[in-house]
C-alpha cells in the first residue's frame, strides 16, 4: 500500500513538472467528473426505462419483426448463472429472439423450458472462438449478436434495434453505447458514449466494442470468427463486417453492460495484425505501429510520391512569428516538394519588407503575394486570393503564428490527404506551454463549434484516448489544414462572408457535403501562438462582426446544428470540451 502511494506521488510530481499545476488541476477535475459513480448512477436513474415505457414497447406494433439470434459462449459459469442469463433475456421488451448457447465441454447443463433456447455442447479442448462459431451454426434469425458470458443487456436493447431496422430497413450493422456493471449488478460506471461510424477511429482502436448487431446475410459474407487472431477476434470480425456493410447505424444509448471483473487483456501484436490485414483487404498500402502503453494503432499510409504542396501563409508584420513558422518548415520538416506563398496583407513596418527580401533570396520556392485590398482583416478572402497563385496539387493553409514540431508533420498530413475518401486533414496543435489547443472541432460546442480537449495536458489520456487517436471529425481548424486544390476550388473555397470566425468549420461542412472525410491526426504536431496577428475580440466593432458571423453560420447550417455532430455523442455536454456527461 505504501509503495502504491509512493508511486502515485512520483507520477503526480512528474506530471506537474511536465505540464504545470493548472493542467494537473484540470486532470483531477476530469478524473473526478468522469469517474464519480454517483454522477453517472444518478444520470442512469433519470434516463432508465420506466415500467410504463416497457409496457408500451411490448405492445408496440412494428411492420418488420426480425428474429435476433443471440450468441453466448458459456465457459466458466454454472446452472444458476445460465438460468439468470435466460431470465434476463426473457425480460426483453421485444420477444422475437433465440438464444444460441455454446457450452464448453464439462460445463453443467440443465433442462431449458424456453423453446427459444438452443444449445450445443462443444467438443473437448476447442477454443472459445470455435465455440462461438459452433453457436453461429445454430442461428436462424435475420440478425445476430454476440454477448460475453456474465455481461448484461438492457431490457429494451432489442427493441431499440428493431425501431432502427423499421426506420432504415437497409441497415446491416448496428452498435450501441456501453458501460461497466459491478459484480452484484448494482453499480454502473465508465460509460462509453461513442461516435457515429468513425472509420479512422476504428482503425486506431476498437471503439465499437459492444453491443453490435449484424444482419445474418452479412455474417455469411464475412464468414466466421477467426480463432488464429486470439484475443482480438471480435475486433477482426467487426472490421470485416464494416468492410462489407452498406449501412452502419449507431444507437446513442447504453444498452450493454460489461462486468467489472473482466480479465484485462495484454496489448499484443494481435491487434496490430488485425488492423494490417483490414488495410490490405481495403487495398490501402500502410504499416501499423501499436502504442505499448495505450494500445492505439497508428496507421502509416505509404506515399509513393511527394505531391507538390502550396503552403499558404497570410501575414501582416509580425516578422518574428513568421520567421519561426517558416524556419520550422525548412529546419524541422523532412518534406521537400513545396512552395510557400506569403499573402502580404498591408504590413506597415519597414522591417517586414526587409525580411521578405532576405527570405526570397535565401529560399527560391518562396513567393510574396501582395493583396491589394488593404484594410479590414478577412482570412477567407486572403486565402482564396492566395490560392489563385498556388501551383500545388495540395494546399496547406497555415497561420503565421504556428511552428512545426515533428519532422514528419507535413508528410503525415499528405499521407491522409491523398486518400480518395478524405477531403481535408487537420493537425494537433499545442499552446506554447505544451497544453492542447486543438484536437479536432465539435459542431455545436459552445454554441456554434469548439475545439475538443482545449487546455488538456500534452500527454493527457482524455476521453477514451480520443485526443491521441487519428479519427474523423466534423471539422478541424484552418490554422493548419490540408486540402486538394481541385476540391477547394470545387466547393468554392472559404466563405468570404465569414471574415474571421468559423470559416474553417464552414469549409469542412462543405467538404462533408461532398461525401468526403475530415481527418484529425495527432501525429502532425505544431505549436500555435493563437491570434497574435489579428488580436482578440477586444473592441465593439470586432464583437459586432463576430456576432454577425455567428448568426450567418447558424442560419446557413441550421439543420446540421439542430441534428447534432455525428462524431460527438448527444449524451455528452456542449458546455465543456472534455466530453463530460450531459446532465439534464
């Protein structure tokens, strides 16, 4: 016990030395806010299914009434526990289900009175995965799902799935939110409120977890669970399913409860192998690295060539900032096939033009593009003007108050930008003190849009490791954003009515309308000395302009704001950027 306390004290001191006292206080708040069971249990009671709701669901008339085949491999439980599992299923508000039990050799069996229960006893010495595959052969329902022994379903789990199937008959893969339940079944904790389908996040971690329900026809296409994969057999199966799925649906409700006493699985190369094989099936040329502490898979997409990049940097004076930005591109970045376009926006200082002259003499791939519309700052118009002179296949919009940190920053962004399914790529930005400034943008956060995990420590684990994972977001900041020139011109560039605020979010929304993904990668890292060039909203004129842009964006994207961000769960608050529970 003393050693444990000592270790915690050492960790605390290291954390404070690296991130500062403020970050440690924020970390404590995060832990306390998310882990206090009384908060979540209070929330559960408020949102739990009432008796009248259960009766309504049991009497509900639905057009499509599929049968669910529920697969449960029994390995370490006896008659009493098995009987309890059946009783819990009998309490489902939707009754068209069958239970396919695969009982390991030597496990006690008994007489099952419910005709919906099918049992197969496995052969001696076969693996758990092979037991599941045997149970799959018993399944006759239109949809199947896997439940691990001792885990629990909410009584409305199947009904919620049926409602989605009736509204969207084309759906072939559904998944829900989940949490943990204590051994006595009375205490719930660690709820995972998930994103809607998020391809790049799924390639980083198995965020889908449980409950997932798939159409039987889809299972026939992808085949059985792979016993050779070991502990990651469900991750492998989920990836194979989504590769063939035409319609994937997320139900943002906690309908599955994991038992707290589950044995922790060591992070191994099995996870790496699963993602590598998935990428091969998708014809993606990539390698996979796995984080030893986090288990996050980093996918490195291979570049067959270095496409020509136009780096567009608006600037007005602030020579020191601009020098640091440009210097980091040449000194730190390993990417070499680029041009830099500095969009000169009415600088006044003599020193600025001396710097321009020197930098052009030093680097032949830098151009100064004077903007003839001196006066009010308009970020959108400046960048649109700069693009007209750009010769690059891809555009990298970069603020002059940024500084590249890692040598593969640009190549990391390019490796995603060249993917056919990707429209724009954003980076992970830090404040000068090392805390997070940007790790993706959440639509609706703070009213219109806000940065996820802003102010968190550099190495913060954040909500289910989200700040550390490559993933899809609704938007990323234009302080550092990459997009193909063809796509940029196709969507009409930045919206010039949004002179300062939310023009990057608007750009990303237009990209998503084209069916393209927005990728946030934490492996492209920069410092951001935010808003140094244009200053803060410290005058009445600036505040009036800001409110006008808020109103413009809110009207233009009214439907999307009302619908909510698909990559952010509606059970999470829009008042804070830490993925806290929405207490209503």
